[in-house]
């Protein structure tokens, strides 16, 4: 079980002080947060990709490489890499390079993005978002598996005799997750390719997450990659912790009430009961997180959104300290009753060992 | 077979003339359906108590509780009566917000009787200039007679053009679109149902078909 954090890379005003961090502060804060995540023992840090304000995360592989150079152990991922508007050839090259530089300490999560104008800025049409995700990934998949590719599709210029360099580290393409909140076809895509499926989880009721994950598991089995409970599942989550739960509620409320996604909408209490948001003591966060398995089954990756809504860096780092404190209990809880045939989260080393075992 | 007749009112006052009109239309439509030999179950959906939930739905993207149930009820209706007050030359914002919260396919083919109320008859074209286009966009089947009631209609006498006869004519038209026909199809895209724990996501298009269309 991998436990980590994910971020969208937004620049948001702190509603309690009215102060807006600069882009420079946000970019360096992301690095500091990733370093801290490693210090407290987390397994994964995932960064977003956006091409419009108020986001600073336009170039994830640059930031990931910098973080990788300053850390030793934590795995770098994305949340998400835009498969619709990014040329799959550049994804193959950028992430292929990152895979070598990090000695395989990376993977990526593909998503479509949701801001209309971003598509035309990159010469694409949002109405064809799903087709773009399907075709672009089909090309990316080949670029990482075939040394020489002849290819023609609808959305980019054809390729004749093209080799994406560098070739994958140890001949093993980076592991790919597909992220989607509500599109069954993306779960289908993940199942078809034997890739991972990540559900954002945090903005919608658990009943919806359960159905999307169940669909992915069912189709994973349908395509013959293993039993449904062996499919590779990741979930989002979000919390705000203080040792005293009422302190957590009081401190987080102004951030919640003004948050970019759900702010000025439901109350903190309603949203906490309708979605996985947990604002309270470390024990409450521990128990709530371990309950996610009740509706998605044993899974492989749990990422938390903690760096958002204008929370100051110092607060985010304190949240990581608290997460580090409950980490052993989280790991023990996730391990409890987990059947032996449920796979661990994929890593480069683990996949390499599996390949060698299969060959032997 | 029991027909589900759902009556939606966006009236705000207590008592509300919009809700009063909606209830009269609902009763008349139910009676017309029974006359045509159908069994009818009438459900009333008041939007006022759902106003906060609707604002939340706009901001979060998902509906909860009573709103979720109301959206589900409307999506599964065999026939619909909708009534809104006229606000600033159109249906009210609350009414439109509820319609916005419906799945775009929720009302495809659903017979709908549209109604509106206002202080004066000068707003009566809201029926034809605002409500009809809205439901045409949703591919609902709007009955020919829309019912508009100004305050003065509630005090007017009987006769061919009186409110009562307009209500009966519209209710008859709605019943004629429902009675004797097969029951409403399963919604094209059902909403999620946490309470019943059903799996109602649409089946995905098989991937080979996504990869190689046509």
C-alpha cells in the first residue's frame, strides 16, 4: 500500500489573511512539501498539470525532476498529466527522461483536464476529449513499447519510422494510472490496458466512487488481467487534522468556506458527511481513511489533498507531521485482512522483479 | 399499470399562487388520466425547500438528500406538470436551477404541461417564449395548451376562456399523450442510488470500439 499526497498546484489567497502567495513561493513550496513528505515517511507525491492561472503547475516533469534530485526514496507521480492536450510524443520523451533520471522512481496519472479554453489553446476541441484520450494514449503506449513506430491518427501529424528516445529504463515503460471522476470509458481504458485506475474521490459521494471502481475491477477481470480484486486502484482523500478535533474544525472552516471548488456551497459538516473529507483528530482521520476499503475493496494507493484552499505552507507542513504520526497505524490497518493475492502498488523495482520471475 | 404524474412547483410564497395552480393542474391531469382508464400516482415536488441544496448542487456538482430524490422522481415521471412564477420576464432562477440540475437526457420524450403565474396577464407569453424553448431543448413533449394565470384569473368567472377550462383542456392534452401508451422507458442515464446500492453506471463502450470507431 502506497500512501502519499497529491496537489493541483493552485495559487489561492489565504482567506484568513488576504495574502496571496507569489508563483515563485508556490513553486518552491511544492518542493518543500515534497521533501517533507519524504521526511515523514510517505511513499508518493503527485503534482498537477494546468495551463492557466491560478495554477503554476504547467511543467510537471521539470518540478518532478528537481524534487527527485533532492529526495532519495519518495515516488514522483502526477495528478494529472493532460493526455488530451499534450502531444503523446512529448509525454513519451519527457516522462521517459524522468524515468531514467529518477532510476524508475516515478509513474504518471493521465487525465483529460476540465478547463474549456485550454483545448483550443493547444489546437484541440474539448468535445473530442474522450477520443483524444483514447487515441493519444494508444500512441503513447506504442511509443514506449515499440522501438520504431509508424503511426497515423486523427489528432497529430503522422509518424513514419519514429523512435521515441530515450527507450524506457530496463525496457520497462513507466506505470500508468488513468484518472477519471465520472467517465466509465476511462475506467474501461485502464482495464483494457492492464493499467491502474485512480478515482479522485474527494469531490463526490462515496457511492459514485464505489461504482466507478467496481466497473474498472469488473472490466479488468473481463480483459483477463486477473481477478477483479487484483486490479490496481488508487483513491484520493482529504483531511485537516489537529490533535483536538474542534481545533481542526475551527481552523479549517474559513479555508473550506472559501475553497475554490466547493466554497460558498455546502457546510463543512454536510460536505464531510457527503464526501471523504475528514476534519478532526488524527484518530478520526485514521478511522475514516481505513473505511474507504469498505466500498472499493483492498487497494494500492491512497493520496491526500492537503496543499490547497490557500493554506499557508507552515500549516501544510504541520499536516504532514500529523500524517506521519498516524502513518504506522494506517499501514497496519491497510495490511489487516488484506488477502495475499491482492498485489502491492506497482513500482519499477517490483515490476522488474516480476518480469524476471516470469522469465525464469 | 400505474402512471407516475409528477407536479413541480417553483412557488415561493406561503400560500403560493404558483403552487395552487400546480395543484389544480395536477389534480385535473390525474383525473383525466383516470378517466382514460389509467391508474395514477401523483407526486408533488416543491422547489422552495430545495433551494439551498440546489445552490450546493451547482457548486459541488452532485445532488444529495431530498434534492437527489426529487431529481430522480422527475427523471422517472410518465408525465410532468411544471409551474413557475414569472420573474423579470422569464421563469424564476430557482426553477431554472432545478432544470439545470437534471441530467440532459432526463426528460427526453416526457410529456410536459407548462404553467406560469404572474401579477398581470402582460407576462403571459413567458409560456411560449421561455418555457416552451426550454423543454424543447430537453426534447420533452410539451402539450399544446400552456396555462398562464394572472392574479385576476383567480377572481374571474367561468366560461370558455376561464382558468378552469384552460386547466381542463391542458390536463386532457397531457393525459392523451400518456394514456394507452407503453410506460416510460428506463431513463437513458440513471442517477446514482446510494440508498439502494444499485450499480447504475452505464456500461462503457467496449474499448476496441473506442479505439477503432465504425
